[in-house]
C-alpha cells in the first residue's frame, strides 16, 4: 500500500543571547536594512496579531528580547545618517554597534561624552536599558540623546525630541523596547578628546576612606574589588590635552588580553570545576600591574570582554555607597562563597528620564558577576536584598528578581512612562513575559 510522505518541517528558528542564558524560538527572524522594511515588519505583525521584539547585539542578560513572534535583528541597520559639524549632533541608525560608532565619530573629530566598559552593544540597546559608565558630572548614554525616531505598534512613525512630542521623547530614551521600534537616534557628541588613565592596585579600605575625594577630584573614577581580599584595582581617568605615555601594541595585548582575559579565564575555568581552587590558581597567574597612559577616550573607556559571564547591577543613592558596599563584603565573608569575578563599583550624576536608574539622584552602581554556567541565584538574591534597603533600581538588561509591584514606587514618573506606553502600543505589540513582569502587562 502506497504511503504519503509528509512534507519536511521547516527548520526551527533559534536565537540565543551573548551570555547563552536566554533562548527563544521566534516565528520569524527579520534583518531589515531600511526604515521602510522596519515599518513593513511591524505592520505585518499587527495584521497577524504577532508580538515584535528587537535585538541589537544580544548583550542583555535578561529575557528582554525574547519572543515567539517576529524577532528583528538590526545587524544590517548600522549606518550614520547625518552629521551636523556645527552642533556636534549625529543621527545614526538604531543598530549601530558602539565600537563602530566610536570609530565613525573619531573620523569626524567627535566622541561620546562618556561610555561604559563594553562597546559591543547597539546604540538602541544601550539607551533602552540605561547603560552607563562612570563619571563625576556625566550620566548614562541615554542622557546624550537629543532625538528619537520611533515606529509605534500600528506601524506609524513618530519623531520626538525636547520640542517635538516631548512627553514621548522623555520616556523613550530608556524604554526597554516597550514603546516601539527605535529607527534612528540623534546624539549630542563632543569634540574628540584624550584621557589620562591610571590603574592602581589599592587597599579597598583606603579607597572607601577617601571615596568622596576620589569621586570629586577625577572626571571618571571606579574600582574593582577582588572578593575575599583587601585589594581592589582603582581606575582614575581624566581628560587631558597634554601628551603622555602611550601603550605599545605589546603592552595593550598584555594588559587587555593576556592579563585581563587570558589569566582570568584560567581562574574562572578552574573555579567552575572546584571553587576552592580559585585562590590557589589566582596566585599562580600573572597579575595586572599599575598602568599609566594617555589614549583616545573610547580606547580608555572600553576594554575587550572575551570571557562570558552573568551579571546583576544595582543603582543606589551615592550617599549609601560605602554602607551598601560594606554590607555586601560582610555578606560574602559570612556566606563562605568563593568567587572568581570582582565586584565593580561606579558612580554617576542624576537625570530626568522616567525609567533611568539614575532618575533624580546622584548614583552609585554596584555590579556583581559570576562566570558563565555558574549558579548565581543565592549570591544575586542576597545582594539584591541589601540593595532593596536603599531603593535600589536594577539595570534593565541585567539579571534581577524584581516585579512591577516592587519597582513602581522607586520611580517618581512611573505613570508618565505607562501613559506613553498606552499611547504608542495599546495592543502590547512590543511586550513579552519579561516586560509583563517588570513594568506590568498591557491590555491587548
């Protein structure tokens, strides 16, 4: 008896983020190269009642980009649209990666005022999650945005700035992808500049004793505490017009690749097998040495991150920095946890963006990490409990356990954002379970 062959099933689509801790199977993955294509995708999804999510580089550790609907990757949408030499304003397509943006700006004699220590993210992903660096007088990357072009849930296009749809612009600078697809971003850049970088191994108690002075007397100050020790690596970066020592290619390879990634990778691999080996293996590896050099700003701000990890970061009032940090130290000493990753502490000024983690206050950022595929829940939950006591706000792209109920009271303009969301996406086209958890579901 003849049998009827079934047609082959289409291959199952799969998307995984950088840290390999978030995966989804979208109905379709689109890679548009024009705004017209972006609009068409959103309109098609609306007609088919599909959800839409956008991914830049997948560098968020949360499920913020996951969907079972249409997943838009912006890898083919990375062009400079316009440069205004007189004002220093630059308009870019939303998918441009920060490392490419830095290079393009440098060719034009421009730079971003401040950056984080990773430059693999897309500009839209960086601003949407409130990504930031460290600085005495500067805030997150979203603070430098002066214009946004959005595609709403029905496929309509909206331009926004401080003078055009200002209520939407205010909310959209940090929007978690919940207000629509960002098409273009206009940034207020500054003339290119150099930084004098000093990296100094220091006693962590000495750093804390002089913390206010370090923050006040340096353009950019941060430190990395080596858990379980008295030591930290302090970084002092200051703008300069003077010539200074330069790092050779060999020195840069040694500092950033050999010490910063290679030796550290050995410690992480050993620690995943047996955490008790971490201190012993760390002592056998070559250690970072003090550094003192001058380079272009983006070369100092950003460092290669070749080791994959999981991260949680909290923003707390800067006045609580010492107390909160010391409570984390005390918890680790009591817990017996042995960690391969240091704890990163940074600082920044406040802003007026409704869902920015720095809204309305000068801020200290405390970030904790573990090596990829390492259990983290006990560690991260315990640190989060401490940060809750200071009204801590989690980085939107990094792991945390908060909900919309616990977060709403920590943002004075929570309702301002929700009003913008209802206006631009009343059907919840850009929602997903993560957004439903952290900013609440929207009626469809």
